[in-house]
C-alpha cells in the first residue's frame, strides 16, 4: 500500500539556488512540451508522446541558449513531461480542462522518481546532494518517488510516496447499525447522525481583522520598494498560517473519525463546491470550511484504515424531509429549525440532514 509522508527541508544557500533552478527548468520544459504538442496537433492532427519530446532534451542541452538544462536532474525533466502527457490525455477523455502554460506565480514543485534516500537526518537527492530534513513521522518501506516543493513564504518541503508493504485492511460489511451520516455546514463544520456536533474553527474569519490591517499597510507602500516586499511577506505569512490551521484541523478530525472503533461506514452528501461558491454571500465561508479537502482526506483515509465511504445524490431533500416522510418545500437557509405540518415534530435542520443522509444511503441500497 502506498502512503505519503511530508517533511520540512532546510537547504543551505547553494542548495536553495539549485532548487530554484530545478523549479524554473521543470516549468520551462512543461511549457516547451505543451507548445510542441499544440503545434504538432495543429499541423498534423497528431499527439506527441512524452517520450518523443524527451528525446529532444539532449539536443536542447547542447544549444547555447538552453545549455543550463544540464544542471538539472534529467529524471525531473522527464517526469514533468509525463505529468503533461497525463493532463493532455485527461483533457481528450473529457476528465479535465486543457492544460495551461505555467508561470512563475504558480506553485513551485518538481519530482524525482529514483535515487532518493534518507540517512543520518538528511535527505539525499541526485544533483542536489544531502539536505537537512526534520522527520516527525518515521516510515518503513521503499521510497517510490520524492516531490520537492516551496510554499509562498519560501519554506521547502519534500513529500515521499512510500510503498509500505502493508496489505490494505478489508472493509467490514456495510450495515446501518455501524454507519454514521455526516452533514457538512458553516455554523457547525459537521453534524453527525448520532447527535455529535463539530464546531467550525473559522480560521480565516478569526484572522480577518489582522489581515485587513496588513493589506491596508501593503496598499500604501511604494511599488517595487523593499518596504512593499516586506509588507507583502507579512500578508502572505498570515495566509499561510490560516492554511496550516485549516489543514491541522481537518487532519485531526478525519483521523478521529476513521479511528472510531464502533463505526465502519460513513455517509456523505455529494457536494459541488465549485457551484456553491458562486453564491457570493456564502463563498468565503464555504472556502474557509474547505469541504472539498475534507472529502479528499476521508476518501484515502477510509481506504487506508478499512472503512466504508458512501455518497448520496446532491439533490436529495436531506434537510427538508421529516422522519415521517413529509417534505417542507418552503424551507429556507435562514430556517435552522422547522415544525412538521404532518406530525408536528420540531426538527433541527442540521441533525435532520445528517440522519436523512444515512437513511437515504441505505434506502438506495435496498
């Protein structure tokens, strides 16, 4: 079973320069490969494979204007062409949008498929050498691939994909008794069908006042001045802190869920977050909650720990349908509680939704 482990890197100045060259070179090769693919398709209606473009790299290294490619790990250049090939193929299969040219403002990262190891508290990479690394979680297994990245505040990280040689835990039989429905929301991040409520940390909202102050200071600085660079760094640093807080909350919550011994199945509602953020009144709150990342983490952690994950349709009336079957079609987002006209029961909207999500999943399976 493959698992990912992410660690903080502390390269020296020479290694930082070399890493920046790798970021720039892989970006250039990606753009070069995309341009070659577009030109070939426009002329001959054919698709150049990543291997055909990779065969052009030795000639590029001999040219005066691109001889700097020799300083870069050849595996990383070939790897980025494979990633381009996957993105290009996904577009024609209608699984993704057409790949875009990368810019310096995009995320900086590159992969190294071979020759990666950790010895004496240092990560060793081809053409980069030994880089100090802080390991907070030990792993056992063979390193398949390493990906080095840099965040917005110039911190470096390495993500190892490791073959842990562990067999996947076989999920238990799906039964309603050991299942929990989860309703994601804004007031409470999640309400479980057993009545448990998880408060929304609202990390961005808590930092918003400080963020406004820093943004006002940034707007008053002279463009391209050192003061503006320092002011911008403070803004980016605060955004990075919010991102880390959000990630920490999600990892802890999903870990707690997937390690619950009494629960074998989790049920979620299918959410189209990209459509939901078009509501400008709720967009900021929805993005701050990061529902998409929560679902992503639940998918792979349920796979790791032998849990079942089910989804119901996005148009199911989860919060509008009373337990007796009556559907309140006049319910609005402002109504957090509502009284059933059929059985006179007072329903808590969020708790009812989580219970209905669980009920719909097993009703669909009957």
